[in-house]
C-alpha cells in the first residue's frame, strides 16, 4: 500500500541535541524547528495562551474541592499530615486518595502561602503542560498540522477546562500519564531500556495520584512496546520485566511505607475497611469503582448517577455528552482509517505504534468509564481526552492525505463521513441545550452550517480536483467540529460559581451535573452540605452552589480565617445553616457554633469531632483548626471507635463532638449513646456535646 501519511520528523541523536548551543535551543523553543512551517510555532503559542486563559480566567474566584483544599491546608500546618495526605492537621484520618496531587498543591501553598490561586496554579500549569506535551508527541509522528489540531482539541475539551480550574487530582494524573506515553514512544523508537523505565515511573507517580485509574492505559503501553520495538522478542520481554519492577516500586512505595507504620502512629486510611492502603487500592479506589461491589458504601454503585447509568451509551447521555463526546465519532473513524492506511507497514512502524497507543488510550478509557458500575463522576473522563485529541489530529491528517491522494472509490468518502458524523452529533448535543444562551445558539449555527459546507466542499473539491477548495473545506470542518466544545469551554471558564466537588462545563441539561452542578440519586443535598452546596443542583444555567466553606482568608499563615462563605447564589449556605452529616446528620454547624468552639477549645488538639469529611473540611477551612471526621467521606468508615474516643477525651485532645438527636445516617450508635449519656449538651447548639476527662471515668 502507498504510504499516504506525511513523513515523520527527522530524529536527531540525543548527543547532537545536547551539543547544540544555548542560542539555537532558545531559537528552536520560541520559533520552532527550521523544517517547520513559519506559522507552526506562533500557532502553538496561541493555543497555549488560549489554554492558559481558559484554565486561569478569574483564578482567584475558583472555589475548588473543599475536601482536598482542607487536606492541603492541613499539610501546610503539619509535615506529618502532608506526608499521609491527612484531612486534618492532627492527622486523625486521610483523604480517600494517595497524596501526590496534594503534595503538588501543598508545596505551592508552602512557597507562596495558602490561598485560592496558590492551590489552582499548579493545576493550570499541568493542564497547559499537557497540551504542550500532546502537541510534541503527535507532531513528532504525524507532523505539525496533526500536532496543532490535537493540542487545540485538548485545550477545548469542555470537561478538561472545568477540571483544570479545580483542585481535584485529575489534571496531575493526566500530565503524568502523558509523560509516561512520551517516554514509552521514545523507548519504542530507540530500543533503549531507560526511557521504558521512566515511563513506568511516571505511571507509578500517577498511581500515587489516583491509584488504579492510572493503570487503565497500561495494556496499550505493553502492546505497543511488545509489538513495535525494534529488538528481539527476548530483549523486549526482558525490558518489560525490568519496567514492571520499576512500576511496582514507584507505585507501591508510599503504600508499603504507610501500611508498615503502626496504626497508632498514623492516621486512619480514609475509604478503607481495614485501615490499610492496600484495601483502599483494591476496594474503594479499585474494583469497587468498576464492579460496584465493595463493603465500602461509596463503592456499591450508589454514585453511578453522577454520570448516568452504566452502559455503552453513558458517554453520549444528557450528562456526559457535552463534556467529552463531541469528537468521539470522528476519532473512532479516524482510528479505524489510520490503522487500515498503515496496514502493510513494517512491524516497527512508528506511526502505527502511535495510533495503537492513542487508540488504546481512547478505547480502554471509553470502556472503563462507560461500564463502571461503582461511583462515577463526570470529571473522570478528562483522562480520555488526550486519546480523542490525538486521534482527531493524527487520524484526521491521515484521512485528509488519503482523501486527496488515495483512490476515490476507497477513500473519497471516509473523511467527509467522519466530518458529517461528528457534525450531526454536535448539532444533537447543542439541540439538547437550546435556549440556554446565545453562545450555544451561535455554536449550533456554526456547527450545522460549517459542517455542511465542509462536507460539500470536500466532495466538490475532490471530484473537481480543486486542492484549494479541499483545504478550505478542511478548515471549515475544524471550525464546525470545535464550535460546540468552544462554547462549553468558554462557559466553564467564565462561570463565576462552580461546584468544586463535581465540576462540569456548559449549561444544566436536566440530568444533574450540567453547569458545574449536579444532584444525588435522590435529588437531595448530600450529607455534609446545605441545599445548593456541593453535589446539589442549582437549577441554573452555567452555575451551581459551591461546596461549603472557603479557605481562611489571606495566606493562611495564622491558621485562622474570617469564616465567610463566598457563594452569593446559595443563601442556604449562609452563616446560620451548614448541615452536618452522618453521626451529626440534622445538626446545624453554623459559624456561631464554630466561634463558640474556638473560644472553648481549651488547648485540645481537635476543635470538634463530626461525622463526615464534608462537614469536617468545611469547619477546617473556616476555622483553620484541626477537626476530626469520624466516618470519612460517606460516614461509614470505622475511623473512630469508642475506645479511641475515650482515649482522646481523657488526654484532653478532644472536648466536643457533634451527634444528631435521631442518630443520623451512618451513625455509630455505641458512640452516640455513650456521648449522650456522659457528655454535657451545649444547649445553644443542638447535637453538640462537651466531654472532659472526668466524664471518661
């Protein structure tokens, strides 16, 4: 078969690059390689500037995920809390994720001081870095045009814009996975062992960011290296074995260290059922996410409605469609067409290896996220975006070349069909939100008209042999296919108030998560928030209520704050009405109560003990003081036992505990009964009890 894709960029020997004078390296950085078109590097800088603007617009107004914000704040107060990823500076319980992303944000906060932009700045940086890295990877094998399209698609992926403006760990996860892909492709090209080892290390760090999700791409990595590397089969297997050891070590070191430390000397592992990181890996953050079968409440499938019911249609439903699915039809056709075009290439063909990598990245994530029956949030799918973007760029250019040069009967319809399929789907998505705003109406018109002109121009240009018309039609196709994602992305960047726990882009589609909002399966506010708070649907277009609480004002150096809530649209989160959950369900944790607790802390390590992470993180950020979460995220963790509570009270480390009058969701009845029997109720605040050493007996 005739090779229709553009030739790969010439590979320079590493020693030659190292010997290049500093001036030449700087010129290459800012102006691009001499063989690149003159427009290439300015286009890249423009895309990176666009990404920075979208991800960092009005940065100081971003609320972020208060759950992780509180853990980062605690890490700035205690190196022990920093290492373990503890929610509170007293290190009673950890968050339910490994701490690498918290470390990244925590170091920024320690250097620049604690505040909104200090936490979100690293996320913006890795988000823009992912765009630049994807450009480099795609450009190397498929040329400048492909790299530019891939970078632009990733930049404008709506859910990627939303999550890069948040403090969830996913932007760090994506960047580390792309670093792993870059090292893998280098190992395939050169046959050297060390790039493969570094690829494994990058995925290991990704594991310490979000555990098993980092491993979704591993089957594609193994297949690409085993198939395409120009080494004997024995050496390929040996190198993979060495890289596997590196993967295990870089993934497991933190887990092993933590699990070897006696439980009495470290925090409880939040989300686990037996206080070990290993259980968290295979349960709550592992098979529980896929099969919804774990003894941990959060892994039993009750969170599936955040992204709709599991199944192959999930990525296209009302909740998820506008976040990620715009170019899925195009990417799927481009992948199939690209593989056919490279069908007779040698085993070690670099372009086919790259196609298999990006195709595997896309397909593996698509199947994992679509079929997952456990807890699933829309922002997870940002990890799928690089695969779609790379296929849109690389596969699109290959189809374009085949369309221009290949046999009409064989290739004269594939590119127009791909453009038409994604254009029709874009119009369907925009029809779902018709009436939500002018920007979506304009986007729908651009997508429909631009797509029609693109398809007509491609066909007319091909049969009339007008190359210029084909080129103009291809540009029109890019504009048409990115109009919808651009509208959603602008909405995500300019929305004043978003849901830090479940960030999404675009308007509310009625399914629960549009516009940064969302709702629980029951439609009620989740435990630990007031209506309109984290996880609830605001019912407004493009905005939703924020999570409870906010970081203490200023840099956080004093450890205290003003305790005001910044959400102007959610009056139910005012000073008088933050609802505690779990053991404290039904109890109003107000700013007045927090002020009372601070005044009567009497030297205790922890300000108060509450039922869930959501309530605890809110109080931590408002007061700047350590707060115990007795039941973790869902209220079901066995972090607090009656014996442990008595020990803390007897040692003077804890004086106050919140329990509800009716027990509440997830209540440890033994603790609640004992507290009500031996504690002194604070009459001004329902559910608040004081305990002193004399009460233990």
